[in-house]
């Protein structure tokens, strides 16, 4: 075997080939499918019925389960969502139902997956013969046939959910501990290759998980090579759903309404908000749907989950490769807030580390004296993390053991004070190694992207791990993390060319992040890597705005938080407070000296801690006088006193515009503090008015006790819309908060 091929096979094993249980290819799955189905518990009417109550408010007691219905159907359900498979003459999804609304989301049967092996595409499962594709009549299923040449269902197994990777928790930074893995049930369908060259050599496992208490399921595939020679997986489509279209438009339109199904994968890169990073989620026109209303048959109602290119991976003999994972959340409303609440619950379920929300500082200089001063001040006022920021002089790529020991001493000192210490590293938007290392197959997102399949890239990631281990660092701020660029180089030792470059880069970067999560290293990443271990991304702001006059920054900051928390929880996004001058602006934009601009400094903390959003306070210190220290301690104390509710979901009530009061409401029906209302007055005069405050998502139904700051509580009745009329008086350029509890 040529040396280069052998090296690539080794890299494939290291980066891409993840074995996930199961039996070996050669004949281990012998139990007939019908017998496996018969052993499942029967789906009773009570288990098939939807659960009562609103799952966003009332905890769902019913657990997820896999059941049989008749001889040839399997149903996975948790009372909120159900998915049904037909098992004969081959396996195929025949129903996907939102039980909350009773809506059937599936209109047509498709294969469970498609795999391209050694240049030939094969369906995995599926049924043929559906007469029309507008809807699926269950009576048709008995007459439908297996798709010719498809992988065939051989056996199945059920079990519990499994963690995607280890997570070392930091409960001190969380409002409450969440389970990992998320509890639920799993189903694996094992498919054998059709008769021919692959028979007896290749199998495909199609995996499903469903999670308790949320209408959410996941799917991925594993391709196993049980032969004696390498197998090339050119491409795969791991999910195919012919979904009911939400609208029928005869003419073409520049903006289509998508189906009521939120789809996410962990094959993501780039972007700081959900619509902009879903590289593997494709809503396509359905070529089989010839009877749709759209004249040109372009309605985007066929979901396909696949990589934009590749993965083009070699699977060595006896090895396997697992796809990325797809997560599907049926939505039960067109209301933006309710949809956002569902998505935020999804992230807390699938990536509970995003609820870790340490109070952090960016220290501007990494020299030991400056770091120790920052650590001392943070410990004094209640901050929990220090990051040696960009341009601080901290060098993650320094391989000098003396330098690494110096940083270890600082990390040990910080840890002795209850502070996690870490630093900043830049990846994308920089040149590294040689020009060939930056040969791109498409325009780079940030102008240039070092390839992680090059020697430099592998050594860079290894250096980050080594430094974090040696120095005991507790946080990595990774800027410009891999944004999905492709590399056309054919001389890199860890990938062959363009077609496999994206997969190799994604495996490399997510391998680092998943390792960090297992080590308890917190991750600030300005890209959407939450499902791979990322802790926080930017809430969404323009850095140039921090060079505007201070009074402008106050309003814009609240706007950014309001806009950034529709899909993100408060803990999923950071904001930025440049204590010293940043990108210009002069004295009018600068907070230092802090004691000279104390009202503004206090307002910024009121904005941020009041929203449960942590900022990167970037500067040499947090306070410069006794009065400054007291303001910082007061707001940190406020946040920690009400941490659980402040880290909870935000209900968006009135966006800041500088013309009137603006306000947000935190809600959590599971807490004693079921709501916390923050009200801000940007005007130079007191404002008195009565606010209509919606309390539906607090779980309160008839009355609410409302306590302003530390004052006495007063009871308010809820009207038929679950709202209360709350009189408020907010001083000029001031803030008031109100804690809401049950009577």
C-alpha cells in the first residue's frame, strides 16, 4: 500500500471513523425483523394520545418510548411528537406527527438515507408506489413495494440515549444542574447491502433518539465496512423528509414560508444566529411532487440533510464512519416568541453546558502583575472568570516550557481565588504556514483560512490542547473558529483535496471543542458550535458602536440584547464593555477613569446583569475607587441573588428606542421567582405609567405577587389574557425591577 494512502487511512481513523455500538457486519444480526417488532410493547390508546397541558410551562411526566402498532409498524413517541416506521417490505418513515397540534408533517415516503459508496448511490430503505405526493393515505402502504437496489432492513434495537461526548460540569456557573445525556429513548435500524458487490461487506445503521419532555428527536447514520478492503464514502444524505408545505403559491416568490419544523445539525460553522449557519440543512423542491400548486414545482418542501461537499472519506476495513447529527423540533405556533422559547428549550436540552454563565473579565495585559490585579479585583467583587484578551500579549502558541509554567502559576493563583483563567487565540482570518496551506476551493469567509488538514493546522490544535493541559487553563476564547471554508490543496498530509477538506476541518475543530468540554474548559467562540461543546457566542453587535458617545451605547446595548435573545438564551451570548478606548471615539466614548463616569458604568451593568447577559469587560481593572467598587459589587450581587431567573428565558416586551420606557421579562415556571421584570427609562424625566405585563409563561393563572426591588409584595389579578396591569414609576435615566412570585 502506498505510504500516502496508508497515512490517509490512519487520519480517517483518527478524525472521522467513530464506532457507535452495534454488532459486526458479518452475520451478527440474525433475529428476524418481525420477531424484533413483536417484542416491543404495544402502543395503547393512552400512550398514543397527546399529553395534557402546555409543555413549555408544565413538566411532561410521560417518558419517551418505542412501541409496535400491528405487525409491521414501529412508533417512537413521547406524547408531544411521534415518528412511525413501516418495516415491511422495507423500512421507511410513514408518519411524523406534531401531537400538540395534531398536525401530520409527512406527505410522502422517502428512503431513510442515501449513501454514495465508491461512486455509486444507494437508497437506504424506502417504499415505492405512492400514487400522489400531496398526502399519504395509510391504506396505500400495504400495496407499496421496496425501492429496487436499496439497502434492506435486517434488524433493529432499542435502548437509552447516550452522551455525544463527555461533559465536565461547572454547577457553580449554572442556575440549576441539567442531565447529560438528555434522557430519552433510542432506536437503531440495521440495514444490509443489496445483492451485488457490497453484499456481505457493508451495512448502514440508521440511529434515532427522542428526548423526554420536549418535542425533539435526532437522527444520524453509521456506515460500516466489514470487508477486507477500504471503502470510499463519497457523499451521504442522512435525512430525507417530504414535508407538508405551509403555503401554496401558484407563482414563484422571492421568499417562501418553510414548514413548521425547526431543523438543526451539529455540522455547523460560521454565523452567530440560527438562520446563517445551517450548512447541512437543505429545503429543496421535490422532483416527485408533480401535483403541487406551484406552477414551476419549486415549493421548498423536501428536507435533505447532507454536507455541501463530501465527506469523501475512506473507511478502512473493519472500521465505520458516523455522520453528523440532525435534530428536528416541530413547532406548534407561528408566534415568534413561542417559537423562540421552543428553540431555546431545545438548546438547553441538547447542549446543557450553554446554561453555564460565568461573570467574566477581559484583562487587557497578560503580564503577571496585570493578571494578578485583575484576578484580585474579580475575586473581590464576585466575578468568576478572567480571559487574557486579544492584543494582551498572551501567546497560546508559545512552546517555551518556561512561558507555559509562568501561565500555570497565574492559573493556579486564579484558581486559589475561585477564578477560572484562560486566554485568546485567533484561527481564521490569519495566514499560517505556506501559501499552499491557504489554497481555497471557494472564497474564504474571512479572507484567509489556515487548513486544519495541513501539518500546521494539526500542530496548532495539538498545541492548544497541550497548553491548556500543562497550564490548567479553564477557558478558551477561540476567535474566527473554522467557518466552513474548503481547501483545494492536494499536498496536505491529512486530507486529499477539495472534496474531503470540509469534513476533515470540521472533525478537527469539533474534536478540539469536544475535548475541551470533557476537560471542563469553557468555550467562548464567535460561531455556532453549541452542539459541539461551545458555551457562548457573540450576542450580536457591531464593534464600531463602542466608539460612539457613551449615552448612545446604553440604548444600542439594550437593543442588541433584545434582538439577540429570540433564539439564544441570555447565557448563550456575550456582550462587550470596553472600559478603555476601543477603535477610537476619544473621551466621549471611554469609560475610564471609571470613577468619573460612574452613572454610565452602573447603567451598563444594569443593562447586562438585568438581562442575565455577561459582557467582556475589557480593561486593566474593574474599579478604581471605593464608590466604583461598591457599584460593581451591587450589580454582581443583584445578579447572583436572582441568578436562576435572570438566566431564564426572556419575553420580549418593548425594544429600546430612546423615546419611552423599554422592558423585558424573565420567566421560569419551575422557580419560586417565576418572573423578573426589568424596566429602563432612557429619558431625562421620571416616567409614570401602567404596563400590561403578560405572565402566561410564568405558569401563574389567577394572581401574581409583585415585589419592586426590596419593597413589599403586592398581589395583582391576572386577566383572561394572563396579563396584569402594573403601575411603575421610573426615575430619569433610571431602572426598576420587579420580582414576580405565586400568591
